[in-house]
C-alpha cells in the first residue's frame, strides 16, 4: 500500500486471538477503502489519456488526408501547367 502512497490504514479483520496459524495462512486484512479510491482515480486518468490519444490519432489521420489531397492538387496543377505550356493535349491525371 505504500507504493500507492497510503501510509496509514486500519485493520478490517483479524483472526481470533489464540488461533494457531501456519506460514502463509490468513492472519488479517487491511481496510482497502482508500486504495480502491486511488485505483478508481487512476482508472479515470487512464481513460482520459486513452480518449486524448484516440482524438489525436483522428486529428492526425484527418491532417494527413488533408495534406495528401493538397499535394495531389498541387501535383495535378503542376502537371497540367507543364503540358499546357508545351501546347500538348492534357490527359486526366489520376493518383
């Protein structure tokens, strides 16, 4: 729990006094209320970051598509202007 920044907590359950236990057996459990709250906050932050990432990917794809169209238009304009200067018949340019 210290790794999560929780340094104080209470015991939520404890085996009865005098119970004989062996190594590895349940002895007590700690209150997890604060830890559960921190985990919920972290999960919310993860979801927020994932949403931002997805939005930035969409913007990136949209920008890439826009730039590709702009380049295609520029290339087509250049192609047609080069052929018009030479007086040649202009064929449609396909990308």
